[in-house]
């Protein structure tokens, strides 16, 4: 691991909450409002970290451990995800499987913490989260496997470092389908509209938000910061599809940051233009992403 490659994780730690701020500001501008400052997410997390936490009488250490373990898995995942122009801090054969496993482990910790509260509402949200995760995780695996097939590489650093204009010319349909699938997974895995509404307080319609209703103080701060990191991770996986290999580290990194900003605006526009899906429709939406990934993989086999 070199100091240069640590630049990408440090950049994520610093800018991930800003990603959320751009989304919220875009939604406010579309609605004709001034909206919160771009740095509001930083202020919210800092305010929560300085507060005390309140725990229910029936809770155990699981409710305290859940947010910490979930955040820890995302911090490790940042080391594996390559950033354009810099690469990944840690790279090894099969790291894409480890990445999916880390995301699954973080989700498992959040679900356990929700169940430990003894709340029927949080258990309902945990059940929904587990159901949708069982559909989303295969879609992510197939999408990454498709990229591995296109580039003939076995680790994420080499896979994303090998995506060039020639790759797009050779496998345009497959890469385009993977791009759409990753955009859908960005919304699904981060519980954004049309899958879930992160600003709602109606327990009967929530998925992720209902699982953290009983968390407070630093625990809730860890959860909110972790949500920003997860949004950043999937954003980098999507933006990394741009053919930036060979243009130089600084131009590639600058283009990637512009791409992430554009993605944040796009998510804000999507959330402003679409309504939340009914719960019975969400599985079909996720299966659609998995189908796109599977079709992309099969196109390469022809």
C-alpha cells in the first residue's frame, strides 16, 4: 500500500457527506426552495457525535455494536474500491467478492441491531431490507463479473484500470447495461427514491430509515456517515466506467470528481421527478437490475 493510493480513501472520508449535500440541494432547487447548506451533513454528524445515546431496557450490546461494525465494513471497503487515476489502496484476486461480502456484513450488523431493539416496526424494516438485499447482491456480483469478463482481469483495480475507449467500442452493449444496473443499485442499496424515501417518517412505508428509529447520539452519527460512504462507494463504481485509463492521474481524478458531482445531481433530479414505488413493485425493480447485469454477461458469451 502506497501513500498515493491512500489518497482515494481519504478523499472519500472527506467528501462523502458533501455528496449527500449536493443531492439534497438539488432536490431543494428543483422544488423552488433554497435548501440546506452543502455542509449540512457534516454538521448533522458532528452534532450527533457530541450527544449522548439513549438505549431501551430490552437492548443488548448488539444495538451498540451494529452501527460501529457497519461503519467499519464500509471503511475497509473503501480500501478495495479503486478511484480513477489512483487505483485501489488494496488489490488482490477476487477482491470484488470480498467487497460484496463486506457490504453484506455491514447490512447484517444493521439488521441485527434493529432486531435487538425489540421494536416490531424495526423488525419489519429489517425483514424488508433482508428481502431486497437477497435480490440486489446477485445483481452487483453479476455486474462486476461482467466487467471482469470485458477486461479479462480478476481484481477491481485491474478491472477499472483496463476500461478504455477501446473497451467501450468492443463491448458497448454490455458496458451500457452494467452502467444502468449500477445506477439502479446505487438507488436500491442506499434506500433512495424510488425504493425508499430517506426523509420520510412513516414507519409503514420505510425500509432503511425504520431500522434506525431507536438509534441516537453517536450511534446515529455513525449510521448517517456510513450511509454517505456507501453512497460514495457505489458512485465510484459507476463513475469508474468512464474510459479514463491513460489520461493521467490528475485529469482522471478530476474527471471522476466531476462525474460524482453529476451523479449526485442526477440522483437529486430522479428523486424530484419520481414518486416512491409501492413495496410490491420494489422487488421487480431490483430484479430488473439483476436482469440487465445477466443480459450484459450473456452478450459477452455470444
